[in-house]
C-alpha cells in the first residue's frame, strides 16, 4: 500500500477549512503540503443563507485574496437598530442604535450570501493549486512522529497535523474522544430571503420578540436576509405554511416600513443550541469552526468565530514551521487552544445569556433589559467598545484579522 506524505490534512472544505488551507499555502508556499478532504468540494451544497462578515474577517479575506470576488455583492451594514416588544404591539420602540463604522469608510460588518463566499474560497483554492479531495476522512492513527489519515477513497496520507473542520457533528472529534458541553434551546431559526419595495439604507434591525429574535439583515438589490427564531414546533409549522399564510406571518413580524414584501428565497429552519468542545486539541489533532463550537445566532458571530479559529491556527502552525519545529507538537497546538478557547467560551456565554434574557415573556425581565438597553444607548464610549467587539477587533487579534500577511 502506497502512503502519501503531506504536512497538514484538513477534514472539511467549508469556510473555516478552506480559509485555513489558503492561509497555510500562501504563508508557507507550495512546498508545504495541505490536503483538504470533503465530498462537497466537487459539488458545493446550495446554501441560501447569508452571513454578517465582521470587519476583522473581511480584512482576513482581503489578505487571502478572496474578498475581491465577493466585494461587488457585499452589502455594508451602516447602522443597527434594536427593538424589544410583544408580537402584537402596535409600536416597536427603538431602545438601542449602533453606528456602523470601526474607522472612516470601514463598516463594522458586511452581509454576504454564503454561496457567494464559498464559491470565492473554492475559486481561490484552485488558483493557489490546493490539493482538494472529494472524499471523507474515515479514520486516523497517531504516532510520536505524525498522524496516518485514511480517506474514504482508500488513500492513506501521512501528515504532521490533522484538522477537524467537519462540522457540528464532527466525526473526528468523536474519534478523538472529545466531548461537548452544551444544550439545545428548543428553538429553531427560520432562514429566508425577502425582497422589499423601499431601500433599506444599509440598516440592520433586530426585533426582540418573546419567542426569540427576528433579525432583518440588509442585502443588495433591495433584499434582506431573515433570521427568525421561534420554538422548534412553531418554526416547523410556519415553514410548512402555504405561501399566502407564510406571508401573513412574515408581515406581522417584519412590518411595512420597507413597503411591500415578497419571500424570494427558499425557507428552511435550523435547530439552535450551545455547544463548546471540552478541548480544541488532542494528539496531533486541532478542531476549528463548528467542530469546536456552536453558538446562538443572536449576535451573528458563528461564521466569524470559525474564521478566527483558522487565522489563529494558521499563525501558530506557520510560526512553528518557519522555526523548523514539529507543527503537530503539543506546545504548538496548546498555543492555538489558549488563543481561541477562552474567546469562544466568552462568546458562547454571552449569546446564551442574551437569548435567555430576551427570549421570554417576563414583564419584569423586559423592564430590566429595556432599562439596560436605554443606558447603553446613552453611553457612546460603551457603544464603541461593543462595535469593536462585534467587528472582531478587540483582544489578542491574529495577524490575518488585522489584514497582515503571515
């Protein structure tokens, strides 16, 4: 049996896996071998969702040469409005607003459709001649010298490091015996795209309703991406409604401030929960993206967290490789884990707390949170801190997220 040799095998060709592969190839050159294994690289899944790309993430994508293919279809988020009300309230008072720039001419986030971004990453991977394999990682064995990876097409690859970027239900995480701390919320997010009559002006709106947040996120061409949280049973009911009845439910929550509405994208629902891996690393294995964490979409940070993982791991590996060190050694992987796990836990706790605070019918909690929102709205310094946090520019930021090449 022939055993191939490379430096890194990445299981998963989604956002985090491809970004990591590009970062390693561009920083360490073509002689540094990177294999990306994922059946989807041959036929990318259709993903009608859109994501808020934080300023730091955009800087990373620019540095990797991906952003130019995305920029024309990206929508700047120029400001954000937060309301808190009941579903049947005639008026939804605004309790908090955020300006949308972290620096002159640089919005704190931009909306990009997931399919557009994934295609841009795959196209760049082809330009950089990455070794993309349309197969799975079925197993692996570690030795003090490396890791032997078995692929679904029968190939065996010897590497120094295996990266699990294989999603929420990560098989590699399970094989490593890494458990996940978390729980289900009993909520699901309905996701669809709507077209509206009037210009949104780059405004994102988040209505906090008793069942969960209803987020209106601006897209190009007078469209908006919706992230609409309900209990799981209610979400299933709403998604299955005939078009006219679905429109009625949509209009009840969206309102008519942007004129006539039309749902123009497929509607799907995704179960929500919190999950953080007890460890982000094991022997010659690193977890990134959804394999490492799952958070509530209330803050729109899921994709950004995954790309921060990619940036941090790429920097740890590149620094070790340039020094001639073993890139899969425990101290290299521990540097990555220290860098990312605390940030991820903080975000998980924050989103969990926000969801519990706002997704309920308590009048007492509503009074307390509205008072808190009002106080924040009158504190410009605090608002600037929140904007920089949302933009991914606070704390110890990896070089790629600063727009610096590795």
